[in-house]
C-alpha cells in the first residue's frame, strides 16, 4: 500500500526528480518512494522529539516555580 502523500510528492518533483533519484541511490535506497518514506518518517520523529523536549522543559519549569526556597515560607 503506497501512501498518497509520498506519491504526490514524487509526481510534483518535475525538474528535481533526477537529482532526488541520484541522491536516493547514493544513500542506498532501492526506490525514490523508499527514500521519501524515510525522509518523512525522520521529520515526524524529529517533531515528536522536539515536542517531548518542550513538554519536559515546561514541566521542569513548573516544578521549580512551585518549590519554595526556605522552610519558613
């Protein structure tokens, strides 16, 4: 089953298709479809990692904000 998003990307390459095919073969991919599938999955992974990092820093800021500096307060 092919992803329609990837198929549309490949169809819209026009003049860059040869460049992308050479790049895909140089990187060891069997087809242009595999190359774009990997490229999209890496983008999604990077976005997820960035989102997790933002949530972690936000949670850390909230916990440090709620802590009190001394026992008298």
